[in-house]
């Protein structure tokens, strides 16, 4: 099972772009990379998923280098409401093998 | 409509009691899970059921017993509650099989269990 490593916490200010990097050195060929967001008192919520190169949706972008041993979640122009814990997960053909790490606690200041 | 719903949201009970948390998903998924999030916010999988059959059972005391009457429901029963069982328990569901774009895990809002 691929393990992930990400910073415990990050701080930023409203309007800035925030990049959170996750390391997954033993990612397997079939593994996708998925990011979840968790607000206090709520369950985690899917943000974005990718396999290689770059993926973009209305919320974020996900950059994955060619070796796929890391990935970077990019949040453009963050606001106070982006304050949350962000989890990087790696998993392949079985969703039941997905493991949540400790996540990155992102704090956005005015 | 809530995709994954669990009840109760808050539960305060005494040590030694037996309690249950119920979960239902209306997404048509064939896999359901129970996760535990402790005070340090680590989110750990406890159980996974696929089409009513247990497929993952992590190192969890046998006081915890999941029950899946059908693939849309996965309840968690806890016997002889202990102080250390205090945590947030999340139910979740997903479509099993190969991960394709958008195939993800959907979580409920959580059940806050406090054992006193």
C-alpha cells in the first residue's frame, strides 16, 4: 500500500495561491492520486483526482510529475473558507485499500 | 438528498454501555466503510463491506461489530464501550472496482461519540 507524506500544516493569506505537495515514493502503476478536503465537524470531501500530468477542475489543479512520486495540489486565490485539512491519498484498483494520512492543516488569514 | 447519512450525529454514553450507529447510502454503491477519526485527527479505516460481505477488518477490538443488512446499509455496533472509544466515526461508500475519473469515496457527516 502506497504511503503518503505531506506537511502537517501551512498558512497563507486570502487571495494567494496555495500549493500543497505530497510525496508517494512507492506509488504503484495502477494507483491514482486523490485529494480530499475536510472542514471541522464534517466528513472528508473529494476535491480532485489524477493519474499523471495535470488535472484541473473548478476548485483546484493537480500537478503530477512524470515519475509520479509526488503530486501538488494547487488552490488558486484562496479565501477564508478554504481553511481545512487536506488529505492526499494514493490507491489503485481497490477503493477499499485507500489510506488516509495525517493530512495538511491549511489556515487562511485575512 | 443526503448521499451518505448516519445517525446519531452526537452520542454521549457511559462506560460499559452498548451502542449502535446507523448508516445508509442512496448512491447505489456496492462498497461501504467505517472510519474512525481520533483526537489527533488521524482517519483510519475500520471495516469495509462489499455487497454485504466483509472485505476489510483492520485491527479493531471485537467489541466493534459491523452489520450490513443490505448493500445500502452498514451499521456499527459497539459493546462494552470504553473511554478510548471516544472519537468521530465516519461512514462512507464508493463504487468498487477499478478507479476511474470521478470514482471516489463519499463520506457521511460523522457521528461524535463521547464515552464518560
